C-alpha cells in the first residue's frame, strides 16, 4: 500500500527541531509523538533534524570511549540482560580486579586510536569503603598520571559520599551508571536492587562533582513510552554522556530468545534522544554491530555524537580501524575537545531561570554541579 505524505507530520517534526535549535525543549507528549513515527519518510525527516541538532551543538567532533572489563563475572545482581550475573549460566569469563599492566596497555592502545576515555568496568553490586576502594583508586591514579586518556569508571552502586570523594580525588572525572530503562519497566528486568538505588548513586556522584555517564538498553521488551521516559529521566538527572545500548541476547540469560529490535526503530530512538537531550554526548555502545549491521554509519545522521570502540564487556565489536575509517568517510573528527563546557553553561542558565535570575553565573563548573536540584537532594 502506498503511503500518503502527511505535510502536517513533517511540519510538526520541523517545528520541534527548530525549537530545539533555538534552545527550547521538547515536552513529554511531543516526545511521544516523535517516538511514535512509523513511516520511513517521517523517520528520515526526524533523522535529518536530529543531524542538524547534533551539528549545531556538537559540530563534527565525536567523543570516543573504550572499556576494560576490570573485574569479570560473578555479579550478585540479577539484571536479565547481563552475561556476568551469577544467577545465569553463561560463557562469560570470571576474574578479579585488573592488574596494573593490562590496564596500562589498554590505556596506551586507546590513546593510539584518539580515544578520549577509557572506562574501568567492574561486575559487582557496588563499591564501599575498604581495601577494594584503595586498589581502585590506585589503579585510577596510575592511569590518570599517565595522561594518555581520561579515566572513567563504572563500579556499580555508590552509597557513601566519602567513596565518591575518594574516586574524584584519585582522578575520576566521569562515572558510568546506567538507569537501563524507565522506572516503570525496571522491576521487570532486575529485582535485586531498585531504580531509586541507581538514582541515589547518581545524586551522590553529582554532588561530589563527578560527571555522569548514564543511559540504557533498548530491545529488552520495553515500550516506546519506556524509552521516552528514560530519556526524560536522564535529562532530569543531568547526565553528561548518554550511552544507548541495543540488546545483544546472550545464551543463558533470560533474554536469550528475545527478537532483535529493527534497525530503523533503533535509529529513531537515537534521534528522539537527540531531540530531548540536545547538548548531551549521545553514545551508541553495545549491540550496534549485531543490530544495525550495514546501517551503522546512520547513527550520526540520527544524532549520535559519541561512539564506543573496541570490544565490549563480554561480546566482540568490529575492529577500531573500521570505525575510524567510517568517521573519516563521514567527515567526523574523533579528537573531541568540548570538555563538557557547553553542558555546564546550559545547566547554569537553567538554574538561573528556575531561580528567576538573569544575571551571568560566576560559579565554577564544580559549584554549578552542586546547584542542580539533583545535586542538593539528600543522600542516605
């Protein structure tokens, strides 16, 4: 059946795109309209505007990240997507916290490929005060002193402000802790901790002046409404980097037989996130090779401004050289130099608006982080 062109839909997409370019925001009902687009013509229109928004706020710079599985397997949490959970029988490796030598080698390899950040990711519930925190801080300090890449960490839940302060003082600038999905859908994919536990971690980190890398996974059986609400929650918490993972079903996990999300649905999701989060670094991470296949380069047309390169925690990615060639072919530059300053300025402006003031902000980046509603929330 031939699809009839709807000029009203096209105009509505364009009007929302122009509003975002002018510094405005998309509200929930408008975001749901974008997530609900069905025809390929409308989705390509959405992608075109998402690309304009990306170029307006991010130029041609792409933020590259890579990760190291710093402690593998045996995690006490039952997240249904995860091959490293002790609840499931998978072929995922198991080993203790990474030694200095392989961590240093990973940092050197990342630097050779113009990768901005190297993330140390540990499969455990969270990090508390004690010898393990000392070891983590030592490893971060060693890599930070090398000056080759920014050292990020993803170490599970943080319950103590003192732990966050220790990590910051050791050199951690950005902490990865995904919300994974909407508050509504979260209990269906994990029952050993709550959505609020994850938000508490983000509050504590934010208050310590640590940047937030937080996103989620699509293709777990969630609805478009769940994806929309995740993006809006990430806007509310002030995430700096927003990774979008596409489920790669792992044998042995409860999600092993879930059907793959269609590539166009994934691209539309990326574009909708760009409309909602115009200044954030939207990173396409796990599952892109398997799910997007020949359409991988369209993630940037859909608004992505960051890319995870190198292998993932338990699955393989394509060679870094192929990704770098893709960026060159698209005229994109992996030598990222934004330093989150544009996000700081926008956050300060929002804070002044909410306080009814139009005076220029004099606060530093660290103190501006403390001015956000999230940063001042009481932490347990």
